[in-house]
């Protein structure tokens, strides 16, 4: 059964079908070949059940909030804030890019929106300052992937729904690894600028810094709403997502006046299209998960790989490798939907903390999204920067190495992810 389902998916992918079709086709074929005595309505029931969890309401809400602020002035204000404080140090522009990507990720929760909003305006400035284009594009792509780790992270929401793990704890757990990666990127940016003798910018006055801080206070309200609201027990993740949409509308339409009210209709339509794709994938993934679980395929795969007798660290390493490789070729959400049910039995068997596992998984998803050959953020960068594929990926190896190093540190020292959740939730 495993061979039939995998072969079906690979053939349909090679024929150019979108990922939802191979997923559904593999489920239907496997069901009718191996469970012919069961009612086919079960497939539809599993698909509907997959999109019933109320936590999924947060997905379209965070996507809508990200769409609104990406078209508004929030990114410019965050960029100006960071530039005023670190622009004058060695590698200041590169450090500004990495830091602003992290801040905007905490506002939007979207890696691709971050590439567009931050990478677009900063790339010409970095090129003018003397940075190589390969370094500039690689930094924007990989720093944007920190958005997949820190709240609000759609990857964390999908994993939490599939695995039954607390999304609030997952949100908080992603902060530590996200800051670790930011520190690595900033250090590398400093050393790169020093080695290539990149000139520094003029130091801003404290008056200019104060003005930039005041202008950025409104956009900085987003992480306060998400993290502070959840940590303080004021909001659930779903409620925080809804409040973020309201806050985004107030900010960009009423306060900044960067978006006209009638433009919200088009933004909502765009969000609806993206949400439809995500929910179809989730529904197909739920049916796929039920099918392979009913057929005991995860146990078969785990037994073949010898993971049923492996220790927790070995299992974590196997999970990291599987998700990293998977996201190099397939959409991150699909990889989460397919692989999480496969590894679920062994994760429970060895007693791994599901919050730690989720953080490791989402980190690999973030790395894979920026890794050749088919990382989705690479193609976003190609469209935004209008550069050929080889030019975009040329500077990525040092950043991929740092991200893999962060993965190793997270596996070796789980408290990087678990310290804040234990502090926040006891």
C-alpha cells in the first residue's frame, strides 16, 4: 500500500498537478484498493473533520492581517526604527535587514510577505553600500524564514492542530530559536562587512531615534497583542488572530491612512483564495493521515528504519532530516500534514515533548523553505528581485549552515525552546 500511494503522488507531481490532487488521489486509490469493504463516505468525513478544529480559524485571520500590513506603512516604520539604532555599526545595513525581517515576521507571521516588505526596499540600499547581490538576496530570504518560527506562525498552528499540541505553548517556544538565529545572522553580517570593508552609515542622533521609536510603536503592538495576550491569559491564539485583524485595519486604514476602505475588499478576496488552498490541503492531509494510520503505515516505516528501538535524540535527528529534505521539494504545509502522522507513534513511544518536536519541525520547515532546489521562498525572491535562479541561491550556503547549526543546538539543548513555555505556563 505504501508503494502504491507514494508512486501515485510522485507520478501526479511530475505531471504538474498541484499538491492537493496527488494527496487526495493517493488516499482514494489506497482506500478503494485496500479497504474496498468500507464505505467511501469515510474519506469525506475525515476531510471535513480535518478542518473542524476551531484553532484553524486563526489561519485566515493571521493571513488577512499580514496582507493588510504588507500593503500599509508598518514595514517602513519598523525598518526606520532599526536603521536608526544599528545602521552606523559595521554591517549595519545587513543587521538592519535581519532584525527588521524578524520584527516584521512577528507582525505578519508570513515568510513570503517579509521577503516582499523588507527585502524589496533594502536590497537597493545594500547594493549601493557595497554588499554583493548574492549575500543581499540570501540574507533577505533566510532572515525572512525566522517568521516561520516566532509568533504568529502558521506552521505552528498547522502542527498544533495535526498533533493536538497547545498552539499557545508552540508560539512561545519558537521565540528562543528565532532569537538565536537572529544573533547568528547579525554576527555573520558584522564579520562579512568587516572582511569586505563595507563602509558604515552616519550615526543617527537620539532625537532621530526617539522620533523613529514613536513612529514604530503602533506596528510593535502586533507582537504585544499575540505574545502578551496569550502569555497573560487574555486571548487564545484564535482570539489573538481576530484582534490582530481589527488592529491592522485600525492602524492602516484609520491611523496611517495607507489603505482606503474599499481596498480591504480586494485584500480580503486575496486572503480568501490563499485560505481556500490551505484548507483544502489540511482536509486532504487529514484524510491521508487517517488512511495511513488505519493501514499502520507509520509503524511499518518506523520499523523498517529501526526507529522503534531508537532513543529520543536519534528520533529528533531523524525527524529533523526528514522534514528538512521534504521541504526542499514540497510545500511546507504539505510536509507537515504528511510527516507528522508518520512520526507521531514513535514520538509518543520515546516520550518526547511535543512542543520541542513541533519547534524542531517548524525550524526544519523554515530552513527547507529557503533551500534549493525548490524552497518556496527562493521563487518568491526570484519574482521580487527579478534575478535568475542561480543568482538567488548563490549566497545561501553560509546561512543554511547557520540554520543547521541552530537545529543541532536545539536538539542538544532543548531548553532553548522549552525555557519560555515552562516559564509562561508552569
